[in-house]
C-alpha cells in the first residue's frame, strides 16, 4: 500500500512504540504530560508515543487522559511489568470504515480464508501457501517454525529450553526465559493492540485466533514473535536473572525501534485485509455527522432533517456546529465541539 496518504494511514507508523510506568502520578503539562515519582518530574511528549501502559500504583488526572486522547495515544491499565492487561482506552481514528471492512472479511468464509492464508504467507515468504496447503498443514508448519525458533535461540545463547510455561498460576514456577518471554510478548501485544485500535480495527475480530477480545492482536503479534520477542527473551535470560521482566521489555522496545515495527504493523494489516487507499472524511473533522443506514438506499446523509430535507447542521468552513449541551436552549461556553465524536 502506498505511503502517500497519511490521512488514510494514521501517524501511528511514525510514533515511538510504548512507555510503561508504575508507582507514579501523571499530570498534564503544556498540552502534554509529566510523570511524577520519587525521582522527580519527567516531561513526556504524548504526541510521540503510541501506547502508555499504566502499571500498579500509578494514578492519572482527567486532564492528562484528555491530552493523551487528543494526541492519539492509547492508554492501557496493566498488571506488574505490563504482563496482564485489564482495560484500555480508544485510538484516534473516528471513521468506522476499517472496522466494517474487517467484519466483512471475517463474516464471509472465503474472504476469511484468504486473510488467514495472507497472514501465513507473511510468515512463509518463500512458500506458496495457496497451493495444495490446508489450514491444518499451515498450523503444523507454524508450530514447527516457532519450535525451531526456540531451539535455535537456546543453542545460540546457551539458555536451556524445556518448553513454554504460560497461564495463570504458573508464574512462580516459570524459569527465567519463560518469564522474559511473557514480559516480551506482553509488550508486543500492547503495541500491536495500540496500532490496531489507532487504525480503526477491532482487536476482538480475529481470523486465525477466535473467541477472545484480543484475537486479532494475537493474529498480528504472531507475525513478529520469532523476530522480536523470542530472540529478546533468550538474550536477556542469558545475561542474568536480575530484573529480567523490565530488561526484556526494554530489549523489545529497542527492537521495535530498530525494526520499525509500527510501520510494519500498519503495512501488514492493510495488506492482509486488502484495504484500498481512499480519503477519510472524518480525518479533518471528527464532529462531522455520520450516515444513516437504509435497507433500500444503503446509506443516506446524516445531519439532515429528512422530513423537510433541511440540514440540521450548517457546514460553515472552519466552524463547528452550535450544539445545545445545557438543556436550556443556549450555548455552553465550556463545550468543545471536537469531543462530539462518540
């Protein structure tokens, strides 16, 4: 897909990947944010990051959340070291067109199969996955690929590998490399999640994975594990066990930057979903009215009194519509029309 239309592909591709914080307070500062902890105050340009992960002991002000939302930075509330995610905010895309495209591909069995094979094709660039290859065979090929990656990194680093230990209740008995893998994968999941939401897709509507709220996140993250999180985890485990979770996340963050992971996520999602390059009417004005569904005409214009044909919102260039938010029939001086994008 072309890189010319930056309105079609949001600025997520040019952002830093993520920032994890815990045991701190986050406040707004000069339309950006500042992190306050025992070490002092650290300003952070929220327009430059894609995802802010809030770990235990962190608090954040309403104004800081608004600054992050205005700059298209997703906020996720996570567990210790970002390993578990409990809640997340929204991205910056206001149009639902990408979500509709994703659902249309998912709902049609033939289109869904095409997306699944496109996802596998990215993992096996030297193989024709469409030629005499069933999904059962592809799953077997993928399992072998991942097992080979574990074995190769174990041999390269000298870190013993006895298999993947994941799941609730297993953390304490997990060996260092498994703990590093969990931390590294959580960072990768978070960045993929932020990119998916920023592009206007649903993290729940997966094609290979299904049934969970992060199914599409797993679809996309699996493209990069053998290149990023698995090597990072083994290299960190080989260097020692101290602070292994934090070191694994930092190693992933360096790899995200070096491998331009956000740009790749955007390109790969658009490629597998065959997204056409077209203008987004809501990119310049998030407060534009949406359309109205009609079983005969498809979509009819919104923001119109269909009894009279008159516009209920006057599209004056450079001005937002006057909307009564007070219930008194007058204007609310504190009302920001750009917030009417729900």
